[in-house]
C-alpha cells in the first residue's frame, strides 16, 4: 500500500514544484544525515526511476505543497526518468522553484541562483531553471 504524499504538481497553474536547493538534511547529501537504513536511498531512487516518478523533499512533506527533492532533480537517472520533469522540459508544465520549508523561512523571498550540483552531478537543465515572468 502506498502512503499518501503531498503532490508536487498544481493542475490549476500547470506547475511542478522543484526545490531550488538541497535542504540541510537532504538524503542526497553525503553522510546519511537522515539516518536511512543501509541501501534505503538506493531503493528509493530505483523505485522512483522505475515508476517514472520522483522523490519528494522531506522538508516539504505535510505542507500540502510537496516539492521534488533538489538532490533527485539533479540525479542523472532521476532527472531523465521523472515524468513530471520531462513534462516541464517539453513545455507542457512549468517549473516553480521552491525552497524547503525550513530554508524558505530563513531566506528572504526573491530569485536565487540555481543550486550548485555536488561533484559529479549534472545541473538542473537550463530550460527548467526559467521562472515565469
């Protein structure tokens, strides 16, 4: 049985929320900051890739407005296989870049630069970085 997760898409605005930056305890940061069981991140990523899905940032869970994890958004297979991100690249949906819940309270509103990828990780495609005017 699949547990309910806050949706990352808003059908009214035709947008997909994607975290602009990795949160301080992002599961894709080195050091297993969320204390996941061994192999759990690999399994989560493999399931999301196989289902053409994504991983929702844990900082946005329970907010009613989930966002695709910034770490997953730059994952080589995740970025390619996520249906939501492919629809953004195709121009069917727009990307709305958000900050994780904790980070958005600490930073002033307004545009911020795209996240710096971890060593060996590709950047979020430039076409997806364009915010609506």
